[in-house]
């Protein structure tokens, strides 16, 4: 079975500051890793994903994430945030063997202050 | 390109009334389809998923049901709503089970 832990439920940060949203997972099989973003009253959209290859993954809107297999982490980072980045961010994992289930973390609410 | 539609966008229903939420996908065939519920301030709870017409897997036993009458149509239903059914309902599709999921705009349901 898989599980996802997003270590911070809320992250307040000032505009133009860097931010890191933390995600740890556990799984007995290899997984794909995803970060999704949800703006208020909207559905989720994909920010980035790790399937294989380079452990540093770049996504939309200047976000990037690094897969660390030994620490089973997939932290999301942005060097300089904007007010428009205020949203909820979800980490998710999907096993690519042994059948399906995508597991979502509980979400981290990023609040960017002017 | 693919698009996913959900309706209605907002719904206010009395306790004990029936429910029908509809989701349709355009621009792809044989998608995997999902229904999620998001309670206020909480994460996503997978309710149902479907890998094909008439094939429904339930993740959480409750008073909700799902049906897939056509390849790109997914319906969430209830015969009698409970207060606890209030929330934000999201439909999603993916080309494969472990692949990226593409979400609809959601339906906000308030049961009074």
C-alpha cells in the first residue's frame, strides 16, 4: 500500500520569497510522483510529474521538484513566488506495477502575502 | 484536445432528496474516469473509478452510487442525500490508471 504525507497544512510566505512545500511518501513498489495545484473553486491541474530519469523535474509557472529515493521525498520548490501562486497544492503517487491506485496527500495551502 | 465538463456548477439540495451529477469527456476514447469528493479544508477522497462502460469500482461504502452509461459519461447519484454529502465533487479522467489525471471544474453541493 502507498501513503502520502504533506508535512505542512499551510505555508504563508511573502511575495518574491522562495518556498518549499514538502511531500514524503511510502510505498512497497516503485511509483510515479505528481504535484497538482488547485486554485479557489476550481479543479486540480498538473504542475509537474516524475516518471523516471533526472530527479529534478521542472513544471509550469516556475515550479520544480526533486525526487529523493533514499528519503522517499518529492518536495516542491519555487525560487520567487507571486501573489497568483496562492492556491492549494497536492502531492500524489501512483504505483506503476501491481495495479492502480493514485493516492493524494491532504494538501498544502500556500498563501502569498504582499 | 481533450476537455472535461461537469454540471451543475453549484447545487443546493434538501436532506433526503435525490442527486445526479454528470461528467462528460470530449476528445478521447476509453478514458479512465474518477469521482472525488473534497470536504471543506480537506484533501481528496476517491469515491468511484471506472475503466470502461458499466465497470464501476467503489472506494468508500456510502449512500452514493456511480454509473457509466456511455464511454465518456460518468454519473454520480444518490437516492437520499445526507447532510454529510455536502462538499466539492470533482470528476477526472486519465488515459491510463497510473497516469496524469485531468480534472473537471467541480460541482459544489450544499445539503441543507
